[in-house]
C-alpha cells in the first residue's frame, strides 16, 4: 500500500475510533445516570420544567381579573410570548421524554404486567379470578443479570436516538432562548410605556422659568437617553425578578450575558410577583440614599431656650430693624427664604425650631390648601464626617427623607421612575451613587408627578459646605423655580450668599434677638443666689446690668453664654455690682478675642494639657481615623492617659461600673477645667432616651454616700451613659479660631515635648477600648460593634493608616495586639477560640499572613532579614499557609496603596530581570495597584505575600505533613476554582523565578506558570 493510502486508512481508523470512544462515553453516562438520560439533557429538562412554571405564574399575574382593568397592547404581547414560550418548552419536554431509559423500562414493565394479567385470568375461573384483577403492584422478577443487560441495550438505543434527534432538540432550544429574550424585552417595553403614560398625566406644575439642572434630564429625555430594552438592563430585570444578584464582572459579551440571565432564571423555581420585585427595587434605591450620620448635626443643636425666637411667627413691627415676614412667606410667598447672621447668633437653633414647630407646619398647610406636603431638612456641619459637609451628603439626606415620605402617598409614577432608575443602574447600585445620579433623582422627585404634591426643604449652614459654594447657591435657585417647592436656607453673610440671595425674602438674626438675649440672661443669672439678692436689694441696677450684657453681645448668643458663665463665677465669689461691671468690661466684645482671653487665662501646665486635648480631638476628626463615628468621652480619657507600657500590661476584662463612673466623671471635670468649655460633651441620655438631670444626680450621690445599693447601681449606669457621650467643639467659631494657622501653631508648640503623637494615642485608646470591651454592648465604644471580633477587625484595619508614615510605630501597636492574643497567659488560647482564630494560625505573624496584612508582614520580614531571626522552616510553613489560603479568620482592610510597601520588598532584589520572565509579576503589580484599597478584601492566596516569604528564605519544596507549597498550588489548580486561577498561576510563575535565581536555567515551574498566565490573559483580551 502506498504511503498516501496508508495515511488515509490510518486517518479514517482514528476518526472511527474517536467517534466510537465518544459514543461509548455517552452510553456509559446514560447507563449510570439516575435520571436515565445524559447530564446535559437532564439539566435542560429541569430548565424547561421551571420555564413552564414561570410562564404559568406570569400569565396569572397579567389577567384583567388580577389587574382590575383591561390589558394594554404591550401586556397582551407579554402574555402571547409567554404562551408561545410555554408551548416550545412543552415540545422540548416531550422530546426529552423519548430520550430516557426509564421510559423504556416503564414500557417493558407495562407490557410484561399486561401479559401476566392475561395469563392469570385464563388460569383461574369464577370468584377466584377476582383476587388477581388488580396486579398493578407486581414487578418483574427477572434475573439481575438480565435486567442489567436490558438497561445497557436501552442506553445504546437512547444515545443513538439522541444523535438522531439532536438537530430538532437544538432547534427547540434556540427557539426558547429567543423567546426568553423577547419576553424580557416585552416586559421592559411595558414598564417604559407605563412611565411615559404616567408622566403625560402629571399633576405637579412645571417650573416658573427655565431651570439649570446641569446633567439631570426630564423623564422623557431620560427615557430616550436610557433605552430600557438593552442586554444589560435585561440582566438587571432578571436580577430583580429572581432576587439573585448577577456578577457583571463575569459578563463579557451579549451572548455570555444572555446565558447568565437564562442561568439565573433556571436556578429560581419561582418568579417573584412584580409587586414584590418593584418594592425591592425601590428599597434598594432608598438604601443608597440614607447614611448613618445623617442626623448627627441635628441632634447636637441645642433646643431653643424657653420662649425665644417666637417673634418669627409674628409680623415685623420695628421699622429700624426691617425683615421680611416669615409667616407671609410660608403662606403665600416665593420659594426661597434666607436667614443670615453673625457667627454664634443662633441660626442653627432657630432653623431646628422652625422645622420642628407646629406653627410652621400649620402655615405650610395654608399654603398647600389641602395638597399633601413633604418636608425634609439637612444641617451642614464642617466638624462632622465628609458627608455632612458635602453636596453628596446634602442630596442624599434630602432625597432619602423626601422619597420616604412621598412614597407613603399614592405614587405610581414616582415608583415607576425609581424602578426604571434601578434597572438602568443595576449592579452599580452596590457602589455609591454619583452626583449626576443624585441630581437626576432630585428632578424625578419634584417634576412630573401623577398627583399634586408640595415640598418644604430646610438647609442650615450653607457656609459650612466644603466645596464650590456657588454651585450650592445655583442648586437652591434651581429648586426655587418650582411653584410647588419652598426652601429655607441659612448661612453667614458671605459674599457668595449675599450676591445669591439678596433679592429673596430674608432676615438678619443678630438685629432681632435682643429680647431673647435679655430673657436668657435674666433666667440664668436668677438661678444664682447672689444675683437674686442683687435684684431684691437693687432691682434697677440688676436690670441695667442685664441690658449692658445684651447690648455688648450685639445679638451673638454664643458670646452671651460665655459672658454669663464668667459673671456667674463672679457672683459665686461675692462680686459687687461694680465688680460685675468691671468683669463685663474686661470680656472682649468679639468672639475670637474672647477665645484668646480664655486660653491665655490658663496656667502653663493646664494650657499644655488643654492643647493636648485639642490635638487629640482634632486628630479624631481626620479622615481614616480610628473613630469614624465620633470620639466618646471615655475614648478621649483613654487617649489622654495611655502609654505603650500601660496598654501592654493591661488585662483583657470589661470595665466595672465603678471604673466607668470614676473615669467618665473625672474626664468631664478635666475637660471643663482645661478647655474652659471650648470642648464640650453632649448631655448624657439614659437607655430610655431621657436626659440625666443635675438634681437627680445630686440625690443619687447623697443616697450612695449612705450605702444605698440602688443609688450606687444607678450612678454606675450614669457613668456608662456618660462614657458614651460624644466630645465636640462648643461651636463652629471655636473650630475656626483654634484651627486657624496662627493659633494652631501655638497649640502644637505647647505639646511638642509630648512623647506620643495624637494619632498614636487614639490607636492606643482603641486597643484599650477593645481590651475592656463588654460583649454584646457598646458601653465603651462609640462604634456599632456587637462582638469583640468586629472590634478587632476595626482595630487592625484602622491602624494601617500609620504604616505609610511610621512603620515601626505601626508594628509596635500590632505587637500589643499580638501579646494579647498569643501571650503567656493560658486564657489567651480560649480567647482566640472565641474569636474564631484556630490552628494552624498559632502566632500573630501567621494571623497576619492569613489576613493579608501586607504592611505588618513586610516590616517583620524586613527585620528578620537584618537579624536572621526567621528560620527557613518557619518561613516555609508561612508560605504553605499563604498558598493554601481560601478565606481569612478576620476581615482586615488595607487603607493604603500597594506600591509603597512593595517597593521595600523589591529594594534588595536584582532589577535586571528578564522582561519576559517577569511579565506575570509586572502585570500582577499593575493589577494590584489599580485595585488599591480593595485588594485585601479578596479571598484566596496572594502573590505579594508569597513573594515576600520567598525572598525571606522560604522553601517552596519543603514539605509539612507530606505536602509542599508547590504541590498545594497544583492541587488547587486541578480543583478548577475560577476565582483563584490567576493568583495561583502567578504564584506558580513566582516559584519558577525564585528557583532560577539559584540555578543555571529557567525552571519548568516558571515556564508552566508564566505560560498558563499569558494564555489566560490572551484569552481574556480576545473576548469582545
């Protein structure tokens, strides 16, 4: 035979052999299957059944009886597609029923039983035959070998028939997929039509003039911009209907998107009713608007004193002090009212009173004339979190409050807008909403509603906004163009606000509060026995003194509070009237000068201690600090008192009630004496929400002295409540004064000899709070932790901010935690188990590797290379732990970029490496840098930790319990875990490169790992 013919015969033989192998494999699969069919068709059968169920539910929802109206054309189209889809699914099920060996068994058994029944009827006569009439329960008693042989032949028949019918089945399958996409499109078009129809029937009037909405569009334009019938939005719709989020990161094309959507439908046996889905969409949007500290500023604003500010609900009477009637504006006025005034004049207190007053709401109801009113307020605060002084926080708070109240009213159109917004945003709803999205939601709220609604918005402290204040003014004017909106704003008289609101109704607060100030002075001084005696013996002089204080105050309430406190001290010391006048004249008329006098009045040691407290509080307000929820009185006490040695020696036990009481009350006195009221605390509240009163505390103290157990217990409860109170500046003007460059330099110079930096003191305080944490309560911390594990995770994560600037101090702090978790005390083992930290995490470095604490591991390995303190077996054991990692015992999140610590690891390595061999490393580094802060959140092994350990002497071939690190990597790759494949391939390449450094040629490990990684990356780049 010539060579060409021989090659043809060999090729045909191989093809026949390959086909026969596949046939035999398929026969074996069918034979062993419990369902009696191939796995692929078994899955499709289940999917088809679920699809029939879903279509049945959808058809029931879209009926005139259920909707209580006739169906629209689009709804009829949805029903038609459901019917057609159901028909195709039933055809597919019928086809699959012929491709099962169970079907053959059933046919054979039925034939056998029928034949047996005929034989029995012939053998018996008369009544005896009745005993054998019901033979349905009989089963074949064929030999086991014969039954197995018949099942094998049935498997062969099923596979042959499957090959014969494959074309028909594939056609039905593709038809169903097309119908599913048509069904999703029909649903989306129906929703879009509903939104458009609702906006046509809008009840709210259009703006009085053209509004400047930046990127926000009308509903009609927004619908044109965001066509709802797209692959991405179809995925978002199924995400909502199935209540199972899809992962957009795994979606690379419309084809794969469709398969993911179909997969989600298949895995859910029941489609949620649309009403449930719609509610979940709306809740998802609302959850992205609300934030924890939204009302922090509001609750800290003091209540109005007695009957102060009630004049605002009357008409202006004094022509020398003109102002625009607030009540007239509430009832018939234009859309914007501006309240301005000096710092400390009481603007925030007035704004809070206005929003809470029933008189305000009564007059708003007159304006509304029976139309529902939705109200919302926001108090901008530059001493709080970033959200409390940003446009984002302003809109999120206003929108969150307003949407919540508006949705309590009939709101079909608004609900449709939110549903469409959710479907357009989809998976991005897991992230913070962008400014343009918030602006769009605001326009959705105030425009094109299906019933008339009026809105009242109150925004306090525009001058405390951190950003372009002119944009804030523009936003207020945009809202002011709508006749169904009233908006009241307050600010200091800065030029940007003067220019923006000078044409609007307004008032200047300090010109209108003289009567309120005199009332405050009279009532507060009257509480002092010395002033009561003066008022009795010389009433005219007492009255004149009150007037002099009011005149010098110039309408600034904060100045009055501080001045009255100074005069009260004089009255306690027995000052006569002329002494009080002399003291009053010595008080500077301007707030800044008054603050300066207060600080200069402190003695040297007290001023240094006050400066220390100011710096600690200032550090607690910086972004990324240890106390994002505010600094408590107890935390400030710990920060002021803590040293590295005292925290290291501190035992792990909760504070007793007596300790909490003594520390809290002592720190309160220290704060008052050192800071002279410039730093203050909130009034402590009981668990029932009521404030502790001075009279009640005095009574409890007297009873406790006599040994009353209940009184002692009550004082301990007070101590815990006092410990939780937040520390804050007396007023924004105090912050502005103290943190001005000139004054802050004085504060810093006063504490330059202190050994511990304020940021470090806060971290030591955090460790102290963790060591004294009481399980299940928050009595020693202002953060919402309920377990010691949560507290420890926060502790480790927040301290990472120090690693960038002071790695030695950062490691020293972690060593204190290490001593607590792995010290010589036998109780540490039990404590670790309660935290879920178990073997093989037997020391803190192991815990750091398990939690991907890059900074700590890098610094410890750097130190070990210098002093040769880390044996090879220990570093190799850590390496094995790193490559075997799937999840961490603690969720520790880094707060700094990767490149800063990795440069330390690379500093002692050869920079002239082969570019081809280092492609995996470089690409991984860029990938890590791009991920930034989220890198440590990921489960699985981490290439950076592996590289650190290898360069510190770890051996990837050193076995523990019969397995080395390389074997673990290959074993994990064979398990086909897609989320870890890239990391494992990169580690494989790193193993090879480290081997090459000690050998003469590139190892097989480097070729294997780098080649696989390149192949996967090339495959991803080729995806559309």
